């Protein structure tokens, strides 16, 4: 069996990023048709963990972190052909190992809210967000 290689990568090609988002179903909730925004998402993440099989990107964890207090795991994407094989869990583990002091935080996609507790992550009831500053009262 071919070995999946997990690595910290300093940069991420936007086309590869978009492709894995599409093959993972995350593209439904990401601006994949906005090239400039996708490029910025790749350029501004400061912790990118990839899973590659024969050089092909099959999974990734894209995060923003200060490495000591908090890591926001913004995108956890695994090609649907490789889901349920432990790749997502390993990507989370690699992300946490890269910033061991920092609390790892993520917002779950609706379809996988049951996944994270199964691998040992805790649910938090006090998360808040806004999409536009005009929403503030």
C-alpha cells in the first residue's frame, strides 16, 4: 500500500486547494469561484498541514495560529475517496503537534458535527460569529 505523507508546507497552491475542497465537499461552503479570495486564503494561513499520496494532495488542515495560545483550524478537507481512513484525525493531530501549547479550535461543517466528539474533541457552546460589521447593533 502507498504511504500517505503528512507535511507542514509553507505555501499552498490555490488550484490544489480548490481541487481538494471540491473533492471533499467543503467547496459548498467556500468561495472557490473567487480566485483572489482563494489565493489570499492560501497566502495568509500560517500553518498548513498536507496529506499527499504519490505527490497528489488528498487532504489538508489550513490554520491560523500564534503557536502558543490558540490555533484556529479553518479548513479540514479530505478527498471523499479517502474519508473514514483516519486522514482527518491525523491532520488534526499534526496540527496540534505543530502548536502543542495552543488550544485547537474549529467550526464544524453541519454534516460532520458527530465526527469530532468521536475522535476526542470537546464541543463548546459559547462560539459566536458575524459575517458583516453591519450586523453589530
